[in-house]
């Protein structure tokens, strides 16, 4: 049998470390786990002494998080897969040249795919051309993950829970925000539009104006210059795009 690829699992939670080790051993016969680390210092020592092929690295760890650990490594000669329960760190993970990004709880099929991509990267360590395609893949996967996420909207009677892919656009009115949804639904929220901007996935939503956010990934129909610069949404609303936001808006359209 061919020699297996050697993996290191780094996570401050013992159940997460052991669960990932179990999944790798049961569903990924191409790899073997050569170490478990609960913090950055342990991970650094194993990386320096054992030179693992693949490192599964938790992002959020007390003291020294995954990003800080990477900055201390002089030679990153391994394929990197981030694991985290906090999906807002995905874009930083991409910038760190991870081959993949897994959200907890880890899906078995996604884990198997991540291992295969890591092995492909290891077989072509010096080929930089694959990096662009990998980033595109991660952005698509990230958008898919977020497409089923939900947002809680405070109402007079409690909370309305809506799927993010059902949100068409948001409009600010002083300290309130109107949220327009599919099927003609809408809610008036007492939260400011900035609160929603910070919460919503930037690969799906875009703030076109100080008073407007649109769902570009699912509900943008067209861009029109006929009455100024406006985004035409799936509910036929014409949402203004400020002059300052026009260039990044057009750049973002080109990525879809």
C-alpha cells in the first residue's frame, strides 16, 4: 500500500480533536493522524519535529489563534485546512492560502473532498496556478454554506427567523431598518443597517449606499444607468448605488 499522508489536528477542544481524528481514520484511508495539538505551542513543536503533510487548524483558540500561529512558522511546507465554528473568518482563511475551509460540525463528504484537494496540492506544491481556482472553489462553497443561514429579526411580538437567501434588500430609516423578503414579505427592525451589514455574508450581500444593502448573490436582476446608477432586484425595486460604491459594485458583479 502506498505511504499515507501524515496529518496534524490542532484544536483547543479535546472532543473536536478526537472527533476529527476518528473521522479521518474511518473515512479518509489516504491519511494517518500523527499528532493532536491543543494549542499553538504544541502545534509548532509537532510541525517543526514531524513535518506533517496536512494540518487541520482550528482558527479560534485562546491565547494564540490559528492565524497568529501561522505567522510564527518560517516554513509552511504543508497543505492547510482550516476548521472553525465561526464562518465569519472564512475570507481570512482564504488569504492564508488554505486549501479548504471546514465548518463545525464537520460534514463527512466535505472532509473527504478537503483531503483530496490537500493531496492534490501536495502533489504539485510548486504549482501556483492552482491557487486561483482553489480560491474560487472556496468562495462558491462559502456562498453555498451561507445560503441556508438565517437571520433573527426583532419584531413587536418577538423574533422572526428568516433564511438569508430569502432577503432581497434592506433599507435604513434613521435607526430602523426595513427588510424586504421574497413573496412580498417585509419586516421593520429596530436594529440599524450597520448591525445587519456586520452580520450578513459579504459574499452574498453588498452595501450599495449608506441606506441600502442588497442580496447580490440571489436577487440582483440587472444594473441600470437610466435613472442614475441603480440595482434592479428580483422584486423590481430600484436600489440606488452611490458614486463611491459603484466601482466595487461593478467589480463584485464580475465575480458572479
